C-alpha cells in the first residue's frame, strides 16, 4: 500500500510554534492512523514539504521507521526551489528532512512557473498512491480542498480524513486516558 499523506498548512491551523499543543495532538493522531495502516499493509508514505501536516507527518513516519524498518518514506516537492522564500531556519529543517527520507524527488525540475505545476504535483501523488490520508475537514476549507476534491473523483481511491471533530475527540480521550500532554 502506498499512502499519500497531506493536510492543512500550519498557518491555516493558527499554529506558529512547534511547541503548540495542537502539533502534539496532530502527530499523535497521525501516528495512530499510520500504525493502523501498517497493520493493513502500508509500505510507502508519500508526502510533500509544506509547513504543517506534511512536515509533521514526515517526522511521525521517521519515528515509526524505528519500530517498522520496512516502512518507506518519500518526500516530493512540486517544483525546484520550493522553499527558497522561507526563513532560513525552516529551509534548514526541510533540508534535514530531505536527508532522512528513503526517496526525495521533484515533480518539476523548473522553478515555480504557475499553478499547472501544483496540479501536476497533485496528479502525480494521486497516480503514485493507492489511497490518501488527509488531515482535513470540509467545514474548514483550506488549500488542500483541491487535492481532496481530486481524490474524490478518482475511481476506487479511498481517501480517509482526520477531521477537526476527530482531533478534538482524540485530544480529549488522550488527556482522559494519559493525563496531560
């Protein structure tokens, strides 16, 4: 099984610091879902470089690889120089993540030229995965809306969502069962 993992950008969730409790909740929820997928035959996780769910997902999968060494991780960027306008610290973090994945690639080797590159990236991820796991809620649209809509149109392509309500429930259950975060 090849899984496309994506979700909200950090700013869409109002998260501006890695120490935000919401990051811990999202990572814990992703870990739970990914472990369940491993039991179903998950072999590859494919994700992008975006700040937010994608980078947190990279971190979660890298952690899971310690217990599941056969799990593979692919980081795909839509175009060359994707992070060139980011703050230096964020560029350094992405470079570190690139160095730790099993596969890194660019869907387009050209710098950003237009929305077509983002559409090609989306189509590439759909064509090279068997299903998707998105941290996304239709009630709170964000940039992932287009990928989610495309995944719904693809025949026999399961797309599992982690919604805002599920994250809230997950956080409450976790706190009830394990105390504080």
